[in-house]
C-alpha cells in the first residue's frame, strides 16, 4: 500500500467531523448535503450564484516563495470541506508542518485548531491560514469557484464552448479551472499570484 493511501483520511470520518462542526456553528441545525449535479449554478440579475451547500474531498498543494529568496517552498494536504450557506468547516491532514488542522468559519469569524498551534481566531480564513502556516490561499472565493462560477469580486471571467468557467481574476489571484468530460462542476482549480504563491486543488464532489 502506498504512502498516499495510508495517509488519506476516510470520507466517513471526515464528514462526521465536518457535519458536527457545522451543526454546532449553526446552532445545531442539520447539515444538508447538496447533490452537486442538481444544485442551481446559474446567475441572478447578472450576479454569480454559488452552491448553497456541498461536501467535497481532495488534495490541496500550496507553493509559497521563501523569505530568503532561496526558492519556492511547498506543502500539501488531503482535505474535506463541508459548506452550508456562508458557513464552512475544513479538515486538513498532511504535510502542513502543524499536524491535523481544522478550519471553521461561521460567516463572521474564523477559527483554526491544530496539534501544533492550538486554537487561533481571525476575522477571515485567509488571515488565519497565513498566521498558522504561512500559506496564502483565496479561501473566501473558493465556494464560488467550486460551484463553477466567478466570485462577486472577480473580473475578466472566461467561459468555454459549454459555458463553463475556465479562468477568472480576483485581485492578485489568477484562477484556472479544469473539468472532467462534460461535468459542469470543476474537478481541479489552480490559482496563482505574480509573487509566487500558488494553490492547486483537486475536487471530488460527494453525493448522497
């Protein structure tokens, strides 16, 4: 058995943890699992509409420039992400340097818990992740991008012949999207900055 298989978290365990976290965040409201293929992903009055809820798993790789100009540094982790409206819970397991990590966002503030850092809080998940790991990632835009739609603050979105989002720009981030066959939802998102920060995220949309 490969190292990849040994370290990859089980979907059942991850989704149990994510569901529990979101139930607590929403005042014990049940988490509804979206059927991604049936969820509306159209636009309303020209504004992008993200999936109201989803469960996804996959692997995320992050590259950051070193502080001493000695070259880029990288890390990767397996993840499970549960989303309900504006709330989400993410569990990361892998070579983060801080051990198993959980990130939760309730729509107003973010909390990160890891074996190395303990509990950290911040107003947004991007600040929290950078504080704990040094990683930079456009987490707030991801729920839209995972839905195959540009975020409200995106610019210059490009569509393919099937009207699917293939690239979009958000501030300093340039994102590109890959699809499997005729799927409407992306199975891979790559985002990069000119400073050298890069995020590559594979996506397995879960169904019930």
